[in-house]
């Protein structure tokens, strides 16, 4: 079966039921935990509250449009706005049903493979470029926020069994990995693709890494193809792609700021933004689909100081996931059959 055909198997019912059940159970647990209806009396509902909630909703759409714009730029405008939005929704959908560290990369390759103007090499190049740009934003954002916010204001004293020192050490480790990954991909895409591919492949000689040799070799081949495709692109091309990436990530983080401004005391905008950078690193590890459970737990640990009581913290965590996680699950379920039939028709027309 071709790569383009395998996408249907990737979104099978069995793979969707478990993430949805875990997500529902997690949402219900955190929302109903120590439920106290009187806790909502502390909310001072004003016009500003409604405006911040509206801004939170708008940030979800801004994030989607910015990711779609990046995809259009990286495809050299071979993908339309409509198709780009569909692909991003399904890309995010696949991320929502996958563990954090896996994400939607595998599905993204299959999604792009069905586009009539995107061949396998170009699709692989686009996916590698998005990975590089995402990590590059994170690598730049962390030191930039460190200039604004002190470490003591970002790292909680403890979250459950995690101490402040443990959280900090974990964050530094993850950031170092991302920094190394950004440097590796940067050199591979723009300077020495063959050298980087051989360098990474060398490590598969280690006994416990031998079984990954085939996948690593394929990754190296894709890196070389991507470098060839992107080497001729101008600075302006990459500026637009990185701008789309940056505004998408800012929209992702601003969502939490807007919710806290609506339901809590969120005047420390830079501080809240910086806390999310630390949280995002932690959300790469959970084995649950879409980091369900871990996301809500970390939100409570990092953001509880901005709320009058625990019930409002849990409610805001619920709204955060309701806007950032659940829309892609349901939109993906509805959109996949329509997109699949449309791309199948495009493939048939292309063959003729």
C-alpha cells in the first residue's frame, strides 16, 4: 500500500477511541475534583471578562491561520488556504491522539503525500522545516523571556512530588536537547546535509540503537532532499515562514493569558508566558495522547497563584484544554472523511 493510502489506517477507530476516552476522563476528573459551586462567586463578571474570553477564542483561530500560512509559504504557494487549513486541523488532530514526544509528524508526511502538487521529497522537506522552525522559536524564546522574568518567578516551589530543583534540572535538560536539535537541523538544512546525515547514522552502530538504523537512514535521506529544495530559497522566504511560526506559538501561549485575565489575576503577562515555555518542555514526555492528565496537572501547579481558589484554577485548566485540545479532536473527526474523498479525487485527476 502506498504512503498516501496508509493515512486511512492511521486514523482508524481503534486509535481514536482510547485518546477520546482518556481525554474525557481526565477533563471530568480535574473539573469535578473538589467541586464547589460557591467558588465561582469570586468571579467579577464585567465587560472586560467577556472581551478576554472572546480574545481567547480568537487566539485559537489565529494559531490555526498562522500555521496554515507557514505551510503555504513552505510549499511555495502550491497549497491553497482551504487545503492548508484542512491539513493543519488534521495535523493537530493527529497530535491530539498521539503522545507528546511523537506528535503528528508521521501523519503529516502522509497528509502531504496526498496533495497533488506535493511529492514525497517535498512533503518530507516541509515537515523537517516545520520541525526546525518550531524548535528554533522555542530556543530563541527561552533566553528572550529570561531577560524579562526571574527564574524564581517562573519555577514553582513544588508540584506534587516534584521540587523546584527537579523541575529546573528537567527544564534545562530538555532545553539543551532542543538547542542541540535546532543546531543539528540548521546545519543539515543549510550547510552540510550529507555530513549531518552520516553523523547521525554513525550512532546507530551502538548496540541498542541498531534497530533504528533504517529509520535514521530514511531521515538522513529526507534531510538531504530538504536541503536541496530549500537551499535556493531567499531570506524573505524563511522570514515569512518563521514569522508564521512565531505568531502561531504566541497565539498558543496568549490563550492562557487571556483566560487568566478573564477569570483570575493575570497581569503578569510575561511571567505567565515564561511559565508556559517550561510547561511545554514537560509536555513532550507524557505517554498519554495529547499529554492528557499531565497538561491539567501542570497547569494547576504553575498557574494556581493567579486564582482566588482551586476550583477556578481547575475550571480555567478545563477551558484551556476545551479550546486548545478538544476542537481539533472533533474537527478532525468531521473533516477527515471529507478531506480524504477530496484528495482521492485530486489524485485520480492527476493520474489522468
